[in-house]
């Protein structure tokens, strides 16, 4: 390791999800459910919009903040969900993870205190660490396979010394979702402490608790335009566009110019042809997202009962997201068990410890499968492996 490398980078943990996936690379007999993406290809009309853009020769730089017409389209989309949000509060980014990193770069200094709700996708805790922040984690608590928030503990953790609160809801990996009254309490408290809220709401449309077409509760439903709130979104999940690397930020208008500068020094801009694809996706969203959500609900309701029927498994149906997060009694070491499942059962899952130490003994199963029968086959492999292990 070069001695000149920053210690924060040296100390970054390798991705345990990638570590498990690498153990299965090249094996055709492995059913892979480790990554957080659907195995369904982006709809043809979205791909065609990108092709036509390239054929027109749109291969040059764009505005740092995104094509004006895309920002306007995103504004209309968000306004329909959460009330008036003007394009002047929106920045287009090169993926949701890029949006999250930009927000942390913009607002967090070395030594700042950042509070995060965990378990959570590891990028959200790695990013403040990269910036040299002091990270304080407030864990969710599992009850009968369902992870819940101790709101009083979280409020107590946020003080005037807390620069940022990071919260992902609906949550990857647990499926936990904030209630509107909890968001209201957090907003009011963070106004008093002067704390920024960074809300990762990329799974808000993948929500199953209410009627079809419902959206998960959002901080934007209750916040004022000038609140210290930055909300991150992505085209990846709801529009089947994970590989396109396109997201957006909603923020106070006073932050947008600075965010444009940061985008210039990070990626300069999102590519034009991907933005054209996003415009097509938004224009025909009713042909994509409702179908995706209905199919994911079917996938969830196919897999979870099969897991729940296994005697060594504790699981409950997630209210949001695209994951079954379950406790396995024999999984004292989640990473080791995940690797064994690849090796011995041909089943690829993500280890709980990839998301937080308190998720030791848990595994994440991405149920976003085109064919729900693949989930049935995977459950059969897990059940058979458990029975052989206990024989």
C-alpha cells in the first residue's frame, strides 16, 4: 500500500457483496441474487431513444446540471408525487451513487459528525468516511424478522454537533420504511439542531404497503423549500435502468449553483444520450413503473412465504424495496455462509455484514427476477442445503 495514500482510503472495507459474487463468477450453475438490480432489460423504447440520440451525433458535453428539458421533466414528475418542486431545485447526476457522493462532498468537512441509520447499503456509510467525517450509526432493531426504528434513540443521537443525518427509506437491505410522522419529527428536530438531512429515496416507488400506484412517504411531502434537506433519486430501480448511471438531486435552490461546480469537477455532466433515454422513460412512465412494481410485489409474495416456511429462517415481507432480508439461525458468520451457499448450493446471496455489523447472521436476497420460478428454485436450493446441513 503506498505510504502517501490517505488513511481514509486505506481503511475502506472491500465490498463483501462483490467478494461473494467473485466466488461465483464463471459458474453457470449458480443462481445469482446478490446484486441489487432486476435481471430484466431496459424497455426497448427507452433504449431506442438513446440510439436515436447517438445517431443524431449527440456525443458532446451537456450542461453541468443536466439538459434543461430533463430537469423540467423531473420537476413535473416529482411535483406530481410530492407537490410543487421547480426545476431550479434539481440537478441531474451520473447515477444515484454519484448524487449521494456529491451531496456529502458539498456539505461535510473532515471531522464533522455524521449520523446514519443502519443496516444500509455500504456506500452511504463509506462516503462520509472518505470525506474524513466521524460516523455515528444508529441501528434499526429486528423484531420477528422485521426491522424497526427506535425514533427516540435516533433523535437523541442528533445534536447541534451533527452536521448530517443519512437515512435510506425504503431501506436497502431491510425493506424498512419511515412513517410520515417519523419524518415530521426528524425534520423538526434537525431544524432545531441545524442538521442537514440526506435522504436516499431511490426506492420510493417500489412500495407495497398501500394501494397500487402508491409512493412511500417522503421528506419532500413535509419539508419547506429552504429546509436543510437533500433528496437523492435514480432512474435505476423504477425504470429498469441500473446500467445507465443516471440520477438526480432535489435540494434547496441556494445549493444548486455550488452543486453545478461540484459536478464539473467530478464528472462534468451526464451523457446526453442517457438523458434522452431518461426523457423517454418519464414521458411513458405509466408503461414501466406500475408494471415493475406489480411484478416485484408478485416476486416478494412468491419468495417470502417459502423462506418463512423454513424452520431456521426469520423473515417478514418488506414494505418497500426489492429485497428479502432474513435471519438464518446457522449463519454465525454471514460472509462465510454466503460463500458456502455459492459453493455448495449454487445460490448467490449478499451477506448481512456487508450492510452493518448488527446484521451478522442475516442474508439479503434480491427478488427482482423476470421469472418468479427462479426464486422458487433458489428457495428449494436453500431448503435442501439447510436439511443436508442438519442431517
